[in-house]
C-alpha cells in the first residue's frame, strides 16, 4: 500500500480519534472539576473527527481499505471507553453498557475475519445511525456532568439546580434507546453475514 494512502488526512483524523481517547479518560477520572469539564471538550473534538474523516475521504477520493477498517474501529474504541468509564463512575448501569460493548467486539471480530478472507465488511446506514446516537448520547451525558461539576464548585446549593438521581435516570433512559439501536444494527450485520456465507 502506498504511503500516501496510509498517511492521508482522513486516516490521520481517524488515528487522532484513537489518540484522544486515553486523554479523554484521564480527564474524566481526574479529581478536579475543571478537568472533568474539559473531558467533554476532548470527547467533542474526537467526535468531530468522525464527522469529517469520512467526508474528506469521499470528497478527495481518498477512501482506502485501511480507512474503511480503522474508522469504525476508532469509533468503537472511543465509545466503548466512554461507556465503560461512565459505568465505573456510576452514571449509567453496567447491564446497559455490557451488551453494547459485546456487540461492538463481535462486529469487530467479524470485520477481522472478513479481512482474513479478503473481504471488506461495508458499514451499514443503520450502523452509522447507531454510532451517531452513541456519540450524541455520551456527549449529552458528559455535558451534564461538566455542568454539574461546575455548579457544585460555584453554587452553594447545587442540589437545587441538578439532582444526581434524575441525571442518572435520564442517562440510562437515553442509553437504553441506544442499546436498542445497537442491537438492531448487530442483528443486521449477523443476518447479512449469514446470508453471504450461505451464498459462498
């Protein structure tokens, strides 16, 4: 593969998304309120790379097999890390997070198996909606956490503004909707793979 196909701008943006993931986690688990608030900014920047890497690749005719594999992998690394971190912070329930993570691991395994057979798994429209829903939900939860941390720092009666139990309920309801979309996307991939293998 040509070096220009590997180190093009879309692939660099995808790689940046992976690099930003541990930075985001360090900020989210920091003890100080302003670092936790900054976690939202870093996750937002990482999410923007997902919005633009595909657009730039298509607009500049820079789509490559490596990019098609790395793009969804970078999404899964970012989202899975964020969801596990939120579960560890007790902002969302583990029983909602585990099926989402399990589905993404399964689909990644299928992608690797397909590559070993010389086949490229195409990302479905439903999977793109799933990723957008995951990123949007995590962004909203992180935004609320950032607001909560800031209010607790500067307001005397922070509980008047934000109720932690209500925030957790909202986060879990939103994530339950994401779980449904994630499972539907996973079943779609399994159905396509099964049908493809029967034909071959």
